[in-house]
C-alpha cells in the first residue's frame, strides 16, 4: 500500500479511475481463489441411494473421485503423488494429473471440461466426469441431467410429475400428476409445507415453479437428503392446507385456502313461561350442568430429530473425508422414515439441509413442538473400532442447588436449566435406547453416560444424544454409512419410544 501511495502521488495528473482499477487488479491477484460452499449430490441406484459432498471452484462443481469410485465399484489400489494420482479400478488404471483435463484410462485419453484438482488434500473431479468417463468405467446406464445434483445409475426408473394450478373461491388448487404412484407424508417448517413423496427417486422436469398468485408463491422439488419432497411456500400467512392423493396415488391435489369462519348462530327463542302451579311444588335440586365434550385432539405426538452440526460447522471428519454433518443428516433421514412408517408420530427436524443452526435455534424449534422426545445425533472419535454407538443424557457441569421441600416451587425455570426438570424421563429414554442398541447392533455398551451437553441443556422434553463412531485416524468409517447399520439405530429408536409411550400412540 505504501508503494501504491507513492506511485499515485507522483502521477496525480492521471485519471483517478486508473488508480482505482490498479488497486482492484492487485487485490484480485493477491486474493486466492477459494472453493465455494459445499453441497450434496445424490446417487440413486436400483435399491438404495448415497450422498456425496460437492465443492465449487470458480463456479464449477467438483466431486471427490475416490469416494465416487468406491460408490460404483471398488478401488483396488492407488498411488498418490504431489501432482498425480493413479487409481486401479477393476481392470482399468486411471491416471489423473492436477490442473490437466486429460484423464488416462489404460492407454486411452479422455478430456474433461475442467481439470481435476486437489482441495483440502482431497482429489476432486468436475461433475462432467459422470458423463464423460463414468459410463466407460462401470458399463452401466447412467442418466444425468446437466446442472442437477442427482444422478441415476443402473436400471433406475425415476418418477416424474407435472404441476397445474386452478383458482378456487378463497383459495387455489394445485394438482400434481405423477407417472407412477407415490406415498404422502406431510410436515410444516418455517411457514412452509413439506410433502414427502416416499422413497422412490424422482427426476423433475424442473425443480422450481413460481406463481403469481395470492395464495401460493412457489413450489420447489428437493431431494438433497435423498428423500424426494415438494416444498410449498404460501403467498400469505394464516392459510389452510389440504393435500390428498387420488387416481391410484398418482394424483396429488393440494388446496390452499383462507380459514373457514363459522357463521354466527341465531340465539334460541325463549320458551313460554309455565302456567302457575295450583300448589307449590316441592323444591327440586338444581340440575347438573351438561358440558359438551370437546373433540379429541387428533394431532400426533411430536418427536424432534436433530442432525448435529451443519453448514459452516462441519463437525468431525473421518480419514476418508466423511464429514460428521453429512453422516448425522443421513442417520436422521433413516430414523425419520422409520418413525413415520409407524403412523404414530409427527416428526420435527431442526434442520432439513446443510444449514448453520445454533443451539438456541434448535432448542426453540424443539420446544415449540412440545415433543414427547428430543434426540440429537452426532459422530466422533469413540476409539479404534467402528462402528460404535453411545447414548448420553444431560448433567450440569457444576452442582446445582435444588430447592428444599419447604420452599415454594419457582414460577419460572431458567432457559439454561429447563432440562433439569426432565432428567428422570431422559434417563429412562436413554436406558431403553442403550439396551435396544446393544441388542440390535452389538456395538453399544450396556449403560448410557451423563455429560454436560450443550445440545440438551435447554430442551423442555425427555432428551438424549446418540453418538456413532468412530471418525478416528486409522479407522474405516465406511460401516457407519451402511444402510443396515443405520436401520438398526432407527429400529432401536422406534422400540424405545414405543416402550416410553407404553405401547400407545
């Protein structure tokens, strides 16, 4: 900056914009190009799906090549140097050179639109690797639409749909026509309605639908957690939402309406006065007041599932690059589907994508739902073996003085001490979970632990944390991502909640 000041002082007769441009150019040259925020990329296979994290470099999306190859096959060996990477994939030797778009498959040369790169010590390839090279390697059908974050590999036949809107009196009607049947689960979050469409993959013709309407503003298709869903954004607050399936579950009709206002009922006419009695009647006891029974509350009990970390907070990282925030999101998706399948619970998620959500936001979201249970999921270093599962409940970091029996109960409980009112029920839930996890997975110790977890401190409900591992150096975290392992965790959660409810919804 001193050099620039002197230079400008000597050349003060030049136009001012030249110096501004020179400063901007020097800043651009000095400022290193950095990968943009990461996102999720979904790989759909005939019977399952997997998620990889992408990174952007100069507006180009990149995928981790070793994880990608292990998804579609098996890496038999590799040789990594500072600028080159050789990978033995089946009978093919693949050679990458950093910042060189030419990729060698044995003796053949194939060109990518952008060169491979190393980002944070990991080899990455541009997304067009999926169309230019992957089909040759795996000899399977690959269906990919440029610009999307999903791909279909093998004999996958994704569903598709069209959208049509019609005006209604005091509302609007959306009609979604699907090629194959779907199932329907609904939820609400951040003043939006979410319609989960089942587990079958969906390839939308377009992902966003904008409407110039007084009732519906936008419909978005999302599946970045591997769960196809429609997200409806109303154009105003206080509207009612009525979705239903028809036509063999191929047609979804959703009405967005103003709330119905009951018409005022006329006051009943007074009965004529009774004729005077010839003799005074004996005094009768007053009739008991008849109270009309209220309609039962049909709202299912809520269970809050919290995927730890997210957004800028990636959490722990395994030796193969597996991030804790992505693993917890996968586990929450599996547990959520298992709970919804029972038809007994309403599921509330503290985050549905890769967002940064702080502790207070998670607690506020959970407490607003008045849940029967709060379960947060984490992954970390639990030792040299994987998989491993532990369950935790909250305990304060320092002793808490409890009120004596002679003192009146406090009218309010401090926000940072609210979990103390639920400790006994939290411990019961944790013991049930640990018992079922030990039985189902075989890798969980017999007893839960009590630790001063910030995640649980402000939760006004029975609350536990489930941690899976191990994301430790020298361990293989791949078993943590296996569907069979995550299904066992989900089964233990379902069983523990059923026991806590006494077998009742």
